[in-house]
C-alpha cells in the first residue's frame, strides 16, 4: 500500500472524526471524502491518462483541500495557483508547468487566470458518494512548487510520491504524538510546502485542521484560534510570532502540546519571551528547502536552560531519518565540526531536478564506498561536535564588506540586543558597482536611529556597522511568510 492509498483508508478509518474546521464550520472525514469524490469524478471525465498537471486556485475552503486529494487519487499532480498573485505570474506558472485544467470554486477568476487558455473546472459545493480506491503508481508526481532563485528567475520544483513518502514516514517516526484527537493550526500559503506540513500529516493521523478565515487580519486570527479553539499543535514562522507579541498579555496557551518553527532563523530571545505563554509545549525548530520535501532537519527541546544555540540563534538540529547532510567549502571539500560552509542534503526526500531547467543544483560525493547525489542548499551552516547543525545564513546573505565576510543574521541580532522585542531586517545593497554596504530596517521604531548606530559602532567591527538605519511602518512578506528583503531594497534603496 503506497502513501496515496494510506490517505484513502485513513479517511475511511476516521470517517466520524472532524477533519477540518473552516470559517467556524466542522467538516468530518466522511464529508471531506465526498468532496474529494465529487472533484475526482469531474476531473476524470475531463482528463485521460495519469501524471497530468492540474492547477488549483487555492481559496481557503474545503473544496481546495478536496481538489488536491482528488488530483492525487486520480493519479495526477497539482499546481497551486495563488488568487492573490498577479495574472501574469499565475499564467506563467500554469504555462511553464503545462497545466491545461484548473479547479476553482469561483467562475469569475478574471485577474487570476486567463480562461481562454485553460479549462476551468468549477467544484463549488461539488460532492459525490461514489467512491473507489486510488490506483496510482509509486512513480507518481505529487506537486510542482515555484521558488524564487537567487537570480530572480523562478524555478519549478517537482516532488514525487517517493519524496513525500520518505518525508511522512520520517516525520511520523519522530513525532508519534501527532495522532487522532489532536487539533492542528494551518496558517500557510498553499503555494509553499509549509502548508503540507500543516495538513498532510494531520490527515494521515486522523487529526483536525483549523484554517484561517479569509478576509480577516491574519495575526489576530492566529491568536484567536490558538486561544479560543484550544488548538494544540502549531507551526509558524518566527516572524509571525514576533507580530503576535502585542497579544502576549491576553494569551493563555497552556493547552498547546507542540509549537514548531520553520522558514527562518529562530532567535533564542523570541522563544525565551514566549515560553511562559505555552509552558507545556514541546518546541521544534525545523529546517528544509523545498527541493528536499518540506523538512530535512529538526531540533526538539523543552528546557530552555540548556537549549543549543549559536550567536543567539537556535540550532536546526539533526537530519530526519533517511536524510544525510554534509558541509562543503568553496572548493567542494567536506568540512568537519566547527567549520562553516554550505549545507548539502542527500536522501529519498531530494527532488530529481528542476522542471524544464538546465540548472544543476547537485554535487556528488563518495561516502563509505558509495557515490551519492547531494542537493546544494545555498545555506551556510556549522555543525558542533555532537552532530547538531546551526543555521548561519544564506550563501548570498553572507556578504563581503570591505573584504570581510559578514553574516546578516549576526548584525540583526546585535540590533535586537539593543532594542528588545524589535523587528529587524538587515539588507546588503550594492550602492556603487562592486561596493556593498549594510542597511538596517526596524519596524515601528520611535527612537533615534542615530543613537542606535552609535551604539553599534561601539560594539561591532566597522564592516558590520550599517550605512543607514531605516524606520518602516511595516515589513512586506513573501507568500511563504518570510520578510521580503528584495521589496525593502526596491522601495527604500533603489529609489534613493
């Protein structure tokens, strides 16, 4: 029995359980399965064969989740289409992945996709009791996600059933506490793999997923769901938790059993600040690029007294079962503990290669007499003597200033130490060709930026002192919930 079939039987096994709570409405596994059957019937009338790309306009509704599983149950794979993204970007995604059919719960998708070039399949309220077991092969593709490369040119990451199976198997082995009766918060955009971690695994275990209401203030909705609905399994980016800080006095989250982080470096100070709010939660810090199927390493802890951290940033931990990691230098030599270098990942979770691209992100090493293919993450890490990894920064964020190597995260932490609870982002900008300078952005800061700079001069080497410090009303975010550094650079530095 493969993973797709396991989902099918999981929905039958837990048919009486709640599968979702969306906009305050409970949907059982049995009803969810009926939505899947309806979408699957429609798709199979329109499309022949298997392993076809199927677009899904991802409105936050039960039909979107049903369409994803209907696509898989029919032996095809899905392409997420974000209704908030521009038409041009969405049509590029659909065109470059070859999707000719797109599910939607709305007929009017003007401004989202061009229906003259695709076949729109309306699944609003569509359900069916007609049921049949999925007949899919182990080589089935599951999805294709779009990532922004360092050059700014999008890359398309195809992930197959074997990749997702390896991830789900490893996760359930390491987190057996995720089971029926658990309630899970889903806050992530469907165009990111973080969303999968919030519903794939819970649905396999018979848990219930709470989603965010559309059209409401995101951070307030998260706070309300965690508190009022007693959701006990949460995963957020550190930036989101930072934005929730004003709600700390009003929150009592003793019911949370697991609090996970991912997507960004996790400051130790942030966890220290929040620990009293969710005192009973086991905390996990996850790391993993899209090309390695969601998460590749993790670090679990409860006690802050001996938490592993480096330069104020919590460790990303050790590899998942079945994942191998090495650290290399610029000449592709494997480095030992205590050395900083680029992280490379191998194992069954790794994609086979980008879709329709000649870019080769892999490197081969012979380990224990066997040659293995490793994905080059572009992330700088360090490993300690006990085998725990620490995120240092991106290869492209580890910049040269006046001939010195500078990590942006280290500069950000220095500012946070001066201004507790501040939201800080460092950007390296090429002011003159070949000459980079550092710039700091602080959200909502009402103090004197000149005083902050003077204090940094007294604490940091000259190359780490920012050229200028900006106060901004709010940070722009990417669809994955990370601060959009490029947008800050465009809005504040390129216009100067």
